[in-house]
C-alpha cells in the first residue's frame, strides 16, 4: 500500500506541474507596450539576480511566442 500511495503522490505532482505550465501566464495577458518595456529593461540590466534572470527568460519566451504568431511586440 505504501509504494502505491507514493506513486500516486508523484503522479499528482506531475499533473499539477503540467497543468500549471500549460495555463496562461501573467506575460500572455500583458499589453504589447508593457511587454516591450519589460524586455528593454531586461536587456539593460547590468547584474541581474537569479530571479530577475528567470523573469527575463519568461518575458523573452513570450516575445518569441508572439513573434511566432506573426505579432512582433518586442
């Protein structure tokens, strides 16, 4: 019974992570102007923290996603 419960716990965690990754994020709801400004700020940062690097990566991905849809916001 213990290993079955442990496997179910891991399966549940994987499903939650998958669903969170597939949903809309704050950047997909951002206006083009704000996204462009945030992208520019990221490019101008001299020594970004680890958290800032992750945010900037997410902003860059959203710019690339919009560009792939033919909408060049950044």
